[in-house]
C-alpha cells in the first residue's frame, strides 16, 4: 500500500461500515475490512468491553486470532488488554522474546503460530470500547504504514460500532416500551383500570416476583397471564 492510497482505503472502509445494520454485522465487517486493507495483518480479533466491564472477543477473522485474544483474558495480561485500558497503540515485534506478558506471549506463540502483534484502542470522546488486534506469523510483521493505517481504521471502527450500539439500544428501548404499553392495555381492559393503575399492577408484580418489567409484559402479551393475577377470572390485587 502506498501513502497516496490510504485516503481512498479509509473512504472505502467508512462506506463498508456504514452499509451494515446491527452491532454484530458492523463488528464482523470491521475485522474483515482491517484484514483486507492492512498489509501486515494475517488475522484480526476485535476485543470489546461488555456492560459488566469485562473484555470479550466479539468478532474475528480466524479461530487462532480468537484463541490468542482469549488467552489474554485468561492470563489477565497482553497487548490487547493494555490497548483497551491504557494505550492507543501496543506493539510486540516478537512474541517469543516478549518480557511484558511472559505467560500469554509464550502460550499464544506456541498454540497459534503468531510471532508479532499490534493492538489499537477503540475509543470515543466518552468511552473506551475495546481494541482492534492484528496478528502476524512473521517476526516484526508490521511496519509504520500498518501502524498509521491501523490508527485511522480504528477511529472509523470506533465511531461505527458506537453508532450501531446506540441504534441497537434505542431499538431495544422502543421495543420494551411497545410491549409494556400492550401489557398495560391488556390489564386496563381486563380489570377496568386506568392507565396509571394498570402500570402500577404491572410494576407491583414485577417487584413481588423479582422479575424484569419487560419480561412480565412479554409473558402477559404471550400467555395472557401473570403471576398472582392468573388469567383474569378474578379481580386484580394490589
């Protein structure tokens, strides 16, 4: 890849990412695009921070890349973890000579055949999202052009993944509101309640049964019954 081709590749990467719908599809496209466009990369993994503040690989181009990532989580050390939490770029030129993460590097090299790695932090102005992990079977398999390209691509991936997550969360919230509204309507009709009273019944049962409000609403819409309320043959109880 020549320096002049980088803007063109970035533009194409942005278009590829924008055409995806859903977080999973966006993440898989991200690793596929990185593998296609970064010359030194032979395999890619995408480490993402979950809601529980854990790190998981949610997309990869090869089983070996996923394994190399997972070994980092297992040993609680490695370049992708350093990239997620501390540094924008982490580079290991030879895993067999690596002293920063001795347990991970030795096992990863032995079990996957990878000899070098480069990890890029995925972040927005407000969140650390994860890391883009590049693997090569060659010693010192990445050059400065790969580094520059990886940094630029990581920025595009961060924005695309965050946008996909926000859209997915919004859709989930809208779906929840819809099913809860349907459940409230069922209770209003069944027990001759006002909207506030029907919503109170639903939330009261949710608290009493230690269940999520959305799950109860889905149960009512699907089966017609709720714990402690039955099928509507009796009166609702507060």
